């Protein structure tokens, strides 16, 4: 368990907010010209999927913020 603050957490939070802003703006600019003429019921699954897809890399990113490693630490062999 971490006992001292690290630079990764505040920088990671700022980077996450910035990345989500860029992602949201990109979706808002790029997607409507492609599917804007579709029926609202047809557009809904696309926007739901795009709203969920950003979560997929979040687990590893949060692990990095907390531990400094991109993957879960290997479990230690119990004696």
C-alpha cells in the first residue's frame, strides 16, 4: 500500500480529464456527419457504444496511477 503521495495521481487525473474532453469533442465533431441523418433509435446504440468504449482502457490507467505499473502486480507466493 502506498504511504506517500505520488505525482502520478494528480497528473493522471488531469490527463484523464483532458483525454475525455478531447474524446468527447472528437465524437461530437466526427460522428454527427456520419450518422446525423439516421433515425434517433438507430443513432442511440452508436452513441451508447461510444459512451462506453472510453472505459475499456481505464482499469490499466488507474492501476498505473496507483502503482506505477500498467498491469496488476504478480501475486507473491505464500510461505
